[in-house]
């Protein structure tokens, strides 16, 4: 039994191991996965002195509770939440020294959805296809955390950052997503295209790591036939039969048979990770390059 490990005392609703993902395997039917909020995952790694590719924990809504077997440096960021160490308040958005056997609690998100937890040395579960990420669609990588699970940690690296609180964007009060129309925008009526870029949608509670589902106006098709399955990319906005757009995220399927009305700019996707149910969503069309 190694001391470089942590025990999961409380797993939370959904806590997964994530890193930069496993892009480049779509031809095998393998999604890219990885942290939904990549910039925040990179930030917490920097705060504890990890390399950018180190695996972190991604919590959902109600956090998790951890007990390391050896002294580690921890940083929590993303969705603002209370952090306590043995019942006492600890820093959020800054490095925290957690002694061996202490109880670190990452509480429920006050705003936003997902918090990111980096531990010095990174979570050292066995990689699959070059990544330690949990993929909820294909089942690759480690399973979501469960109570009493034990996760190995890698050896600590460089000295952690010396900061009070690292600046980062707040969870969005309104999600504005820049999109390039196509490739199947011609499957929709002119009225549907106008509604897509002029009306306001809202984040559905059915959203997950596979896709951001929306509530709002139904987009009417001009073509009613079946579309052969096509390759899907990160940020694709697929419109299922109910007419409500779905934005494909990290665990999205690599193929799909519903028309893609547009594709979201990659730079706008990290904010999607923190958009809570009910958050207004607007799609803004930009020119093709």
C-alpha cells in the first residue's frame, strides 16, 4: 500500500478524473473526453506545481470529500464553493497544504456547476489510450468516483505557486456562444434559422458531459427525410426531432444522424461547463473563415 494516495470519503453526485483528454481517436469511435473547463483544470495544476497534462478531479454541483494518506498541496477552482480542512475554512482558488489524514471537503457550488481539484503529483490512475480521463459515453478510463475508493497520486513536482487568490472568470449569468452556421443549416426553414440566432434559449437540467441541452423555441426543419450518420466534432450544435439545439461537449459521440445547424467556437466552450440549468443561452452567428 502506497502513501501517495487519497481516499474518497464522499464522492458527490458526479466526480470524475479528467486531464486533457484523448483527441485523435474519433476514427475508432472514441470521444475526446477531458476536462470540460480546460482553462480551469490547467490553472489548478499550475497552482500546485503540476505539469499541464496532470489529471485532476472534476466535481459536479455538490463537490466531494477527500482524505489524503500523505501530505499534499491542493487547489480548488472553477465553480465557487466552500472549502474546509478538518472543518475549518480553507482557501479557494489558491494552494492549500493538506496534512496526511486530514479531511478536505469541497462543498456545493455557490454559482456555476463544476469545481476542479488538483493535488500535487496528479491523480495517477492507469492511462487508457494516452489519457486518464473518465469518458461517460464509451466507459473508457476510470469509473466515476465512489465512496471509499482509493486513488493513487504521482510524485510531487515543482514548488507550488505563491498566490493569495488566482483570478478567473465568474460562471456565466448569460451564455453567449459564437457559432459558424452549417454544415446542415439548409435543413432548416428561414424562420428556424432566424430564431436560432435571434431568440434566447435556456440551459436544460438534462445537460451533461456529453452535451448541453437547451429549452426554448423548437427549430423547424425544411427537410423531413433521414440523414445518414456523419462525423461529429466538439461544439457541434445538433438538432434532434424535438427541435431543441444540443451543443456537443467533451464526451460527445463521434457520429450522429441528426442535422448539425452550426458549430460553436472552441474558445466559448469552457464557459459551457459552468452554465447552470436555467442560464440564458444565445447563439451568435459569425462568418466562416
